[in-house]
C-alpha cells in the first residue's frame, strides 16, 4: 500500500511479481521525493496505479553527487542493461543544496548561497550568483554523467521540484523529529525574515534549477524528459515540511509524472528508434 516503508528485498519481490504479471517496466533512482517513509511518495502512488513494474533503487536524503559516482552509475547501468526499462525516473538536486557545512553545523549549504538582507536589493540579488553557479555546475555535471551512463538504455525522466517553503517545520515520523529544518535557519541567519520575501528567494533557486534541467532536455532530446512541477502544489495546503509535500501533495506530483509517462514518453521512444 502507498506509504509502506518497503525493505529492498520486499521491493524486489514486488517488482518481480509485477514483471510476471506483464506490467510495463520502469526503473527509479532518487531522493526522498521517491522514498519518503512517513507517507506515500511519488513512486508509491505511481506503483499503486497497477500499470508499472517498478525497479526501485532510490534512497531518502540522497544527492546527485552521491548518485552519480562511478560506482553507483556502473550499478545502475548494469541494472538498466539487464532489465530494459521503458524509462528511468530520476529525482535529484534538492539535497545537494542542503548538505552540512563545517563552518556552521546548524545550517546547510544554502546559507553560503544567500547574501545578508538588504532592503534595497531584489530577491534575486540576495542569491550569491558565484556560489550558486558553482553548485548548479556541479549538479549539471552529475546529470551529464547520468545521461552518459544510462542514456543508451532508456529515456531518463527528471523533475525540478516545486517551490520549497521556508517554514521551519521538521520531518517527523511516528512522532519523532528526524531532520530539518533545512531552509529557515539559513534565511534567519542572513536576516531574511519576511516570509513573502523568503518565498521569492526560494523561487530564484527552483526556477534556475529548472532552467538547468530544461537545457539538458533540449541538449539531449532523445534521452531527457523534463517534467516541470512548479505551481503544482498549494503552498498553504500541500507541504508537510520545508522540502516534502503532504501525502496528497505527492499524489498531485505523481499525476504529472504519470501524465508525462503516458503522453510524452512515446514520442521520445519513437525518436530514439528513428521514427518520425
């Protein structure tokens, strides 16, 4: 059922059963948007539709930097070559913005990319372009490595999240605090206190991350499908904490992913086969 924290062995059994039933094959790798134990996530909802046999390799809190190491890409390539999925779904980049930093253990990397509050400056001017460009370049290089390793086996569907919210809410599971907040402490430390302005600043990060993914989709049109999720979630209703949607929010995200699989993927598959 959606939201069940399946162990890897149980996931393999479910995948094997779905294959035997003749369901269409997918492969997934990613972060907590694909593997969120407290409740149903994107892939839980997609699996619950009963249309797909999903080989699930994602892990909560994973980063693009970690998922695109030579060792992990070799593993993913071996699986993709053997299993022949129709599409590889990848979720990554968000956690790369929230890694720990040694100079401020209670903050996250995003603190480095923020400037101290200045009422004369716009939201975009509160983002340190040099630091942020370096991170975007690192993330992009990771995606290019992913494309190089897996693109010959199947199209790769990616997404750039929706607009994250600096609410200060932590992740909770069974009543216990597990992590976060990731955004608000860094905003506060920089003197960015107004919630509306915080939202504008976060829009800059998410918009520019989606620009990176859109450019990759244009550069690799027979490999990369970029699903734009911006504006999918209601900020007042669909966020459980700063970086994770509610169960219903994940369902709304999944509906867009599912739509892309059904309505956009076939054209890419045809293009890969040289069919016009």
